[in-house]
């Protein structure tokens, strides 16, 4: 299938290039060449300048998706809860696993990926590192790392800016930043704030209105004390609070902006972060200590699992004519409801020591890192039951299992009796399932790297030693229906034909006749506790080199070994499936950088191969189950380009192609949550002083969302067009913008249950900015 969105973007960019005359002035937007200023150990990195709030297309972390080659965020639209960040084929589980793409904010590492819940405001720039990060940061990450740097106050005078945004669906956002000296050249204060609301865009046709509203408030305060030129002490606080409505899950087969649900849904989130950083400079080297604490909690997140005003549709047969509509009318409260409460506390300490020599001198960097992460939660699943008249349904002998289940350690399902029948299995077996857990993770690490340059050749190497420990305490309580005669609970669907004919199961039934299991059911309550502990030690090396063929042409290569620790599945009730093993990666990349026209044209081409052992696979189940899927291989290429086409016209682009394939278990399947490609083409035009225009096309390639069910859960490639025009002076600016002008309908995450998180429709709006 031809990737039409990518083709249109490439054609659009190429047609403008053909009209370009040779540039005649430096390109201010490219003051930092792509990758050139970065260490050979991380040559594949992109700096995204976000100095002012007029960038209306990057408002949250998931907006970075596709703006960097092979970076994709499979978003649920619920403040990172359940989001999957993928980079070069590496992914995190939707909950609980270690992140494959780590995040730092002003030197503070964040916790699990589901806690990346904060709007981007008061941002100076964002650096996105690709490839495993082993010896440059304390927080190790296999896919890459996002390093966010916020704005800093001027130590001599006060400055500030405020902006307001209004768009479709009653979207309103306000941002403010203010910074300046409390004591000139000694003590500065920075204050930032964000407030945003939106009505939502998913219509609930059962309850009426749009229930996916969003309301977020955030604020930050930072004090910086510089008692002397060689000393710096920073103390900061940041907090976010959200009070949201329903999730944006809708059925895959119908209108992506409509849902028929009897549960309004909600999400209440609180996130705070405090940190203290102390730095000292010496002759030729410097030292910095960063201590941080993060508290994140959701209490609760409520969701209608079946997205209907009743339990699931008949599993084996349809109801008689008109019975379903009558059931909906008389039983509006029936259905499965999920209530998830989570809390995570993170303490971290990172001590870095590094050289401060000239570029042609040997350099080195070393660090110590500690992180303690405690996650507690409660997950309630409730399905109510309606008492229908008995309905007996003869079944043909059937045995089935999902592909790959035995190899992944998952049970196969079978129905082997041709005459077993069910009454009201039509609407789902009623149950209440409650899981409470406490998961504690500790990471201790030390890392060092060093390098030296000889003329046009540079060599750098490093090592990392990591110790991790994981502990899980879990308790399960289940209230369910049991069927007398079955040697197991109601979730055991393996029926024996001889047992089905016994008087114990169906008194008085004749052989060969359908039997009714339900009249003799009883309600049972089961309790189960589980605890386990696991630790791991690993040693990971890395080496990189660069070679300058000329002042404007450079080759680079980099190779590293990385271990992503194993862990536990805290919501899985089966003890045997509660733990998964560590994942091991050999990552190798090589590429070329080039610059021309006095820096007005810059490009980078990178190719990579990742060999993966015991890939940690999220199979997409409702209990967020992670399992090891054996060996996998990731192969890809990335191309980045930035140039000045005309005196007032700039173009930038980034294309990434990735093929991450399971090569052992489920051999030949593409890994879920990883697009086959990402692409971005952007044009910036400034014809007159003060006037500006920005046009971009962003494309996400074909993406699989599950590999373990007969029917694939698949999102076709899609593209979206964004545009912004504005007028700005030194003290104010006004901008008109349009997001997803193509009104592309797509799902940013899908599940095996036939539901998906729908992406935003077309949004038009205006934003005003005042500087003071």
C-alpha cells in the first residue's frame, strides 16, 4: 500500500525546493546545527527550540510525536495514563514497566511513563536523544531520552510574558511566565502558570452532551541563588492538578466521535515535584548534585469498559428480535465499570562531575545515581448482572487459542462439549474483582565516560554499572458466580464432556440433550495474596567515534549494550504470570552529517540495527500484562534536514523508517505501538517585518496495536496538516492557527476489545501574546 500522506508531504516540500534561489543570509533558526554540538556518544539527537508560547502545536509531551524521527507517543488522551512512548522500536508497557524513553526536566528525572502528566510551559528548548543512554545520564533508557530545559530569569532585570488561547470545542488556555532579580546578580525568582479547559469532542448519545471535558491547572516557582560566580543553588517546585471527564475511548467500527455509555467517567490527577540543585565550578571541572521528590496520584480514573449502557453483547448468539432494545431501556445501569486508583512517590539523587576544558582537550564525565520509586494502587472491576429467563443454547465442539499464547505463557481457551449450554452468559458473567498492590523499585547506578580528539578524529568510551531491586505485594478479592460440578471457578472455561452428563451438573438431563448450567449457581468470594522480590546487577559498555572528512562533512558511529530490568505485573491474578525477565539490547548506529551554504543547509543521515533478547511485550490485555517475547530485531534509518530556501523562507524536515520484528516467538510480527515510519515537513515564511506563517505536515505510518489475537488491531498511516499565521512586535503578538486542517480521523491507541482513543478533530483558534 502506498503511504499517500508521506508522498503528499514529500511532493509539497520538493515543489517549493525547486523554486528556491541560493540563500543570501545565515539561518537564525539553525544556530544549533542538527547533532553537531552533541557528544559522539549521542550523535543522534535533535534540539527542538520552544522559546515562546506561539508554538501552538507543541503544548504537551505527546505533541512531540513524529517531530523527531521514530519518536511516537501512543496516547490515550488522559495525561499520559496508559501512554506508550516508542523510540526506534523500544516501548514501555502502558503501566508499571520502566520507561523506554526517559524524561528529564531541568536535571530532574521523572518516574514511570504514566506520570509524564504536565503541560509544556515556560520552556526554553527540548533535546531529544535517540539510541540507548548509558553513560551520559543517571537515568538509563533503552530507546532514548527527552531533556527539557525551562527558561531562566535575568539576574539584572525583570521580564515576563502572558498568553491566551481560544479555539474550537471551547478550548481556553492561559500561560504566564515572570522572572527577575530579588537581589541583583545574587538571587532570582521565576514564576510560571498554566490554566486550560476544553469541552471535549466525543458525544455521549446515551447520557447526552460531551463528557470528555478537560480542566488542568499548573504552576511553578524557582529560586536561584548565586553567592559567587562559581557557586549556584536552585530550589524549585512544580505542581499540576487535573479534573477531567470521560476517556476518549470509542468503538472502532463506528463514528470515532460518538459513544453510547451509561458511565460518565472521570479522572482526577495531582502531581507535584520539588528539587534542590547545588553546583560548584573549579579550574577545569565542575560538580553538581540534584535531589528531587515527585508525588503523583490518580484518584480515581473511572471508565465504562464496554462503552454501552448494558453488558457486552451476546458472546455465543444474538438475543431474540427486540430483546436487546428492551434490555437497554429497562437496565441502564448494567455493564462493566473500571475504577483505577494509583499513586507513585519518587525520590532521586544524581551527582555529576565533569570536565570544563577546551574542545580540543580530553574530556570526561562521571556520575552516581539513585532512584527509589514506590507505586501503590487499587483496581476495581465490576460487572452487574440481569436475571433473564433461562435460555439454552447447544454448542458445537470447539477448541481455540489465540496465536502464540502457549509460547508466551498464556492459557488457551477451549470448549470441548458439544451439548453445554448457557443461560445469561449472553450478557457476561457477573463479578466484582478488586486488586490492591504495592510495587517498590530501586535503582543504583554509577557511570563514567571519557574521550579525546586527535585532529579530525575523536574517540569516546564509557561504562555503566547498575543494580536494581523490585518488590511486589498484591492481594486479590473476587466475588463471582461458580457452577456446581465444575472443578474450578467461573473463569475456567474448559468443560469436560463426561462431566457435563453427570447428575451433579444437570440433574435429570438426558445424554445428548442441551443442559442449563445456571439454575444451580452459587456466589463465591475468593481471596488471594502474592509477594515476590527480584534484583539484578548489570554492566553495560558503550563506545563511539567521529571522523571529520572536512570542516563540513563528518562521519560517526556508536555502539552500546543496555539492559532493561525485569519487573512484575501487579494487576495479574495468576502467580505464574506475575513476573517478567530483563531485556538485553545491543544497539549500533552509524551516519553522516553535512553542512553547506555557510551553515544555511544542514543534514544528517543515520542508520541503526538493534539486536534484542527477551523483548518485553505488552500484549494489550486489560490487566496490563507484560511478557517476554523472545528475540527481536530493530532496523531503521533517519534523515533530518534544515535549510534556507529563500531569503525569507525556511524549510525543515525529519523522516524516520523503522522495522521492529519479533524473530523467535510470534515470529514475523511487527512489534505493537511502533509505527513503520514517521515524517514531518515544515515551512516558515516571514515576508515582512512582524509577519510570519508556518505550515507543517506530520505523518504517522502503519501501526500495530496487538499481535496475539486472530483479528489484527491496526491503525493505517495518517497525516495531519497544521498551519499558523501571525503578526508580532517586540511587546505583543497575535496568531491564527489551525490544527489537523485535513480533519483526519485516526486512533492514537487501540485495544483488542474493539475500542480506541480517538485523536483530535480539526481545531481552529486564535492566540494573543503580551511581553513585558
